[in-house]
C-alpha cells in the first residue's frame, strides 16, 4: 500500500507547529482584516481550517497536488513521491485566508499558495477570480500573474462550505503598504519583510514600484474590447514586491474581475475599431488608473491614505511601458504608445479636469476612498497636467 504524505500545520511566520487539539487549534479564525468587520454568520476554528485544506489536497489520492508538482517540475509526480506537506496560514485577508503550501518530495521543496474563501465575500469572489487567472494567463504571453492548478469546494467538519484554489507562490515577494516613518514623520512604502524585518523603500524604489504596477495593469488592458482588471486596491494587498540588490520586481496576485471599462455598441467603423474611440477609452483608463494608484490603507488595515511623491509621473511612465508591450492595432497610424502620447499632448488641463471629475462621479459614492479622492482631485489634475506637459 503506497505511503501517504505527512501533514504539519503552522501559523505565519511558521516556525512553531500547531498541534491538533491544542488551544490554538481550537481557537476561532479571524474572518477578515479588522477594518472590514467580522462576518458573524460563520465561525471557523483554526483546526477546522487546516483539516478542510488537508481534505482538499488529499482528495482523489492527492491528485491536485501531484498535477501541480508535475507542471512545476516538468516531470511526472506520484503521491508516493511526496514525503510531507506543510500548511501555514499566512494572513487574514480582505477576501481570502491564504495558506502557504510547502510540498517536500524526496528531491525537491516546492511552495504553492492556496487561496481559501471562508467569508461570504470571499466565497462569492473566488470562482470568478480562478477563471479570470486562467483566461489572462492563456491570452497574454508575458506573465505577471500566478499560474493556477485547481479549484474546489469542500465541506468542513462543521459542514461549512469552503472554496479554495491552488496557485503559484511567488517566492521572496512581500506585501507592502503606506506607513508613517517615525524617523521623519513622512508617509513611505513599508515592505512587510518577515525575514529581515519590515523596511521602508527609498523614493527611487517607490517610483519604480508604482511604474511597474501601472505597466502591469496597462499590459492586461484590452484596447479594443476595453476589458480591464478591476477591482484592485493597494489596500487589499493585491500587488507584492521583491527587492533585489539593484532592482525590484512586482507581481499582481489577485484578479477579482476582468470586464469592459464601458460598452459602446457603435464601436466599429467600416469593420474596424474606431481609432478615436480607442484613444478616448485609453484616456479614461489612464485617468482612472492615475487616481486609484494613489490609494492605499495605512499599514494595510487603517484609514484610506493618498500617496504623495512620484506616483503621477510613475503612472504615466508605466502606462507607456505597458502600451509598448502590446501588438500594433490595424487602425492606428503608429504604435499604441506613440499614438497615445500624441493624444495626451493635445489634452488641455480643462479637458483633464472635466473628465476626471466626471469619472469620480461614476465611483461608488459610499466607498470610503471617494471622500479622499475628492479632497485631492484638484491638485491631482494640476500635477497630472504638469507631468504630461513636461514628459510630452
């Protein structure tokens, strides 16, 4: 009879194991980041959380984990090749309770992420996200998103329906948020590094981080169907960063939706996409991106905060970077980035102001960030106009 993998359980940062029937094993799971409020309809213990994950991974003879390992290692992996599976609850997220799954074979140690939807909000979102990730990874040749390996719904020991999917773990990438640096009382980006302890990014590093975020979101924006990744929010920890000695690299780990920015039944002209409409939509996409790029939550759980510094310049640069990665559009006289660069150059500050104000009125007016956006919108448009004028 083939051996079955040994399971062990941890809570981030994962040095001390959690044993069955210990006090922590029986302790209820926090169902969300505290600023969003708890979902009192569900009560789930840590042990129930871990056991449900184990049931998911062991289903059909560890089929899902074997399939994932086969894809990662590019070689056939059987259940008997797996010695141990370590489960570590990483955080209580806005939508999911992700676990780091570390699989030890006789020759390899491979990490995965398991996004686990426990709350009502997460359960509603997770199926859509899983299929969005599959779609975008299939359609776009450059990958800034995690690969996914399987989805399922499992009933916990208390008969709670819990949904989860297995994905690629970006090793060495960390969550980050705006935080107040006590050394100079300024807002800076704080990287949540559990290995070397949290640290602040320099202004140059922050500029590059925002530039890469804008590049990624622009790369996945479809200029002809107007489809975009949305919603996303720095406050939800949707991006993660890896800091190297000479550079940094950003990944987007969540895609909760991929839908048109707007729809227009008259978008075709003589069988082709109307160039003017493409550029108009791209301008709206850029203005929306320039505003939302500046939104975060203090330390990931506090009040909405508006980012200062190089964000506008970085967003413009990142949008141009993302457009330069795209194939040419038949109706365009030049590359997408050059055409949009010219289109921006003829926009007046009044044009930017009118469009930006109209755009903000389409936001969910009950969302906490809207008040913050409106407080800063005038100065934002002025900075936007100045940056565009200097760059173009």
